[in-house]
């Protein structure tokens, strides 16, 4: 493979939807960001952290079956559907977090995935990231052959309407993009803006509580810039099924410790079993008031990322340090 993995361009969060002819809106898929690299001979898939996922998603590895380019780097989101037919982060993580790759063939049937392509970075031996988004989208239209599992993300000019549709459908939100924007590798600025119906974050687990000897809730934390592990909230609801709570009960056994790992004092400490913060989990929440815990956190899925990557947002740091 002659193409090296890059860190993709990221949107910034906003609560207002920009208006004007230069802006388009796309659905924010609740999936896993995957870049497809094809050098004309070999295909590799990498996530936003440059971890390889080629063998996790073989359905999208046959680039020549859906792309006319002789070499290409595509950017998009791999999604899986839940029982309601909507993108489900929990479902796609069953594929992304799979450790026994011999089970991929079976999982292709039980958890099918779809690749929603929204950008192109490299094409036919040339970097195209400096081209305006409008030209990159036209290039995608020319080279991609859509199928059931490979789709081009649709762009809309009315962001407000699309956002209302995602709210009605219980989807994550939208990404609003400036048609004149370049694709800034390892960049992040307001030429791409994400507007969410629900907020989310990834936190580490620093403690658990039990009911009838089965884990029934998690105490969550994130690290500040000085390496302090800060308690951010307590989650006992979400998308985990009973069998997963049972498996979690066994998983935390070797992580038990006598003292709290948190630098500040959690709201609930009675009957809490403290843990070494090694497990990470994605949660959704309604609100995160400064200096307080997240409101109504809901567990979405366990993550396969190091706990030290769970960093406290800048706007929370000063307030949390006062606790």
C-alpha cells in the first residue's frame, strides 16, 4: 500500500444552522468514520484514529466494484441499522469492536453495514483536498457507482428542514458544509459545522454499582489537561441488554480497586465498587451545565479506545477543578 493513512477533517459543534447559497447540509450518520484507501492494487480501511479496519468491513473493500478511479481515498461513515431501521451506533460497534475476525463472515449477515460516502481526498494519483467542496462532490458523482451497501450522502440546501427531519426520525443531527471549503487534513474549523439533536461524548468507567450481584450502573470520568481523572456523571440507562450487563459484571472483576480513581467526589459513593479506569463508553446526554455532571446520560455502546483519550472539554475544565 503506497497511500499512508491521514487524520480526517473534522467539523466544529454549533447550535445554529448557517444560511446562504454557499452552505449545504448532510445527515450526520451515527456510525464509524472510515476512510478507504485504494492505490490501484491494494485496499486498506482506516478509522479517524488511523487504526486499520480492512478486515472488519470486507463489504466495502472491493473498491473497483463501486468506484471508477484508478486510485482513490474516500471519506465516509460506515453505518448499521437498528430494529427501527435507523442508524444504530450500538449495532455498528458490534462490527467495529470485533476482536475475533474469524466471526466477520457470520456478522456480515447478522449485522450488515453500509458505506455512506461524503468526500474524496485523493483521485487518480493526485491530491484533490485543495479543491472546493463543490468540485469534490461533483467528482464523487462521476466516479462512484452506488449500490445497496455503497451510497453517496445526499446534500440539501435547506438545513433547517433537514434538521427537523432528523429530529422527527430520532437521528443524530446534521453536518453543514461550506461549498467553497477545502478538505484540511488533520484540520478542524467552522467551514464544517455539526448540529446535533443529542450531545454525546466518550468517557472512562471509574466505578460501578450492583443490583442482585449484577452491574446496573456506571460512574464515568474524563481526564483534564493535568491528568486528573474527573467524575462527570452516573449512567444506568441506555441500550445495553441484560446479557451485556452480565458480561460486564465479569469483565470488571480484574479492574476492582479499593480507592476511588476520581480526583473529585462523585455524587453517589454508597455501595460503589471502584475500578481502574480501563473501560470506555459512548454516552448521549441532554445537557452538561458548567461545573456539574452531565444530565440524563444514556449508555450507547462500549468503545475500543484508550481511557487517556477521554479528555474533558475545555469549557468544563476550570469549573471542574473547583470541585
